[in-house]
């Protein structure tokens, strides 16, 4: 099939709205009123994304009598929780290889806890009647280059050797194209049970409603400005009042933490996505996708893509943009040159869909840390807990992080708080301009490795040795 003409690719973006498809929903709930007076509570949760919402919800499930307040600087789910691809993974470690390289002695336990966490998310969605299109379809890692086929076979063998290959299925070229048809696919590894697909904004809105139903007091458009001790508890100042709490859980992720010493552990990496208009019956037949799995290619600069219940295709990833000095700014939420590159790549993957248009194009910041998976801790003599650095795995792992924060605030050791993963920290990022230079060099090296059969240069090998790197 001939490549899609550049003019056709450009035209496909002509009517794309610059907003997250998930957030562009007439059913979006109204914002809760802002805090305009002082409040007192047992637990204050700062942040209304998945991390904060799960923390507030589980806190009430553990102790219905606990008085819980949640504050959010804008509206629940407006940031990463409403802009991601909707891949809800069981992995807590950003994949088997990353977990094995960092915590080999407790990998079995981490895999077990991750699987249990995903089951508990599914149970909570059912228990609270959250209409978020939750589908336990799994995810296929696809190979688009010969060396990636070899890498997928090595990953499967590694999992099999560890007794962790249950639910994994290797697919050859014909088998993967029978699932989703692209001329670029050479093979795949299907994780049948470890990933669910969902509507991310509807999950956030459903968690918000579940919290309200359990008695959590939620104040939106209420930013936490600073955190100080107050007697035996803590106080958080907001624009129009203060919240006095016995304990505080910080779920602010990429936004500047109220515990300033942990800020160097994360950097913002901007990620972008496109959503197509609904496919026609003929277009659906041309790509297959009857089992509705999520997909991701196996390159260093990778794409993630999935199909929605109304037959649209989300196509995201590849470009991972780090702004100099880690600046957070809404101007980075949109990047036309990236949208054009993504559209080109989309039609390379699915040339049979020439003529399909994109309805939405958007971006947002991912809270990235040097070990690619969340880290945890306490401050102010155990009265404050935090979880951050989810690095693109927040749809699922934030629920685990909520449990960890509540365990830490309770002060009683648990199976989670005993984990080395929970007790250790990633390496912080260096100051500028060293951070920008290092991240830029790493991105260049990763792109070069993709173009050279996966060969990792001296810089990447050094990053591997010290457990550092860069991943969207």
C-alpha cells in the first residue's frame, strides 16, 4: 500500500479540538465550591487526581468515622488523570525488566501486590457503580523492527524463568495482525490479564462522587499554598482559608510539593495524544481489533494506542518533551509539530485508514522520576505522607500509593511499608543546566538506538549502570 500523502496527513488535523477527548464531555460534573473559611479534620488530602481521590476514598473505607477533607487547585481529574490513554496496568514497577533490575529480591511480592491492586480497582468500580468503560482486555507490546521481536522473546523467556509468564502469550506476525492489522507489526507479546482499559476522566469523576457519598468534603478551585505545623497536627493555607488536620496526604504528583525537599526527585515530561473520529464499519473491518486490547510498540520512543467503545482510536506517545528548568506552563499542553508527527506515524501504522480525521489533540505533564516508578515517604515527624513519580503508570499504581500513604500515616508497619521499593528513594535530578543537558542527550541516544537495531551507546550504558534514564 502506498504511503499516505503529507497533504492528507495535515488535513486530518484540521478540525482537531485542542482539548482532551475525555474531558470534552457534556456529562462532566459541576465543580465543588472553593474553601472560603477555616476547616478542621482528621485527614487532609491535597490533590484531586487519582492519587488524592483514592487516598480519600480508602481512608473512609478503612475508618468511616474519619473526618476527611480534600482540596484541589482546579477541578478533580483536570490534569494527568483526565488526559492519559486510559491504560490501567497491574505493574507497580514500570514493567518486569525495570522491577527486576531494581528490586529482584521482592519482585514476586511486587507482582502479587500489583495484581491484587488491579483486582481491587475493578472491584471498586463495580462497588461504587463507576461508569468508566472498564474492560479487562490486556495489552499487546508489538514489535515493528526485527530486533524488537528478539527482545519480546527474551522478555517472555525471562518472565517464564521467574514463574511470571502466566497470562502472557507470544504472537508471531500473523497472530498479532489477526488481533490488530498493521503492515508494520512483526510480532507481539500479549499480557492478557495485567492491563485494563478505561475512560480516565470518568474514573476520576466516579471516584469523586464515591468520596462525596462517603462523606468526604471536597473543595475545588482551592490551591494549597503552604504547609506548617500546628500544635499536634498540621495546617495548610489556601487563598481564602486554612485547613487544620491531624494528618496530611500529598497527592500533588508533578505539581510543586508542599514538602520542598522532595521537589528535585521529579521532573515534568510533556506527553501528547490524538483521538480520531469514530471509525466506519468498513474501517473497523480493515483494522480488526475485535478484542479491544491496548497496544504499545517496543521502541524506546514508543507509541501507545487503543480503541474506545465508540470506535475511535487514541494514538499517543513518541515525543516526550522536557521543558528547560522543568517549567510547568499551559503553553506546553499543545504542540502542533508533535501532533503532525503523531499523525504521520498513525497513517504509517494504519495506511488503510487514509481519510480518517482526528477530532481531538492534547498534551499534559507526566510526573517522571529517575527510577520510572513511584516513591513514597513522610515528613513533619510522620504527620505528612506523600507519593509521587508514577512516570506514566498513575492510572493503576496511584491506588497502591494511596494505601502506602495511609499505612505510613497510621505508623504501623505493613506488607507494603516493609518493601525496599517503598523504603528507598530514586536518585534526584541534578540542577540546571545539567538536568536539561542530560535528559536531552538521553533522548537523542534513545532515538539513535531505535534507528540502530537497539544498540545502546556509551551514554545509555552508563545510565543503565547507575539506574538512571528517561522514559515517557
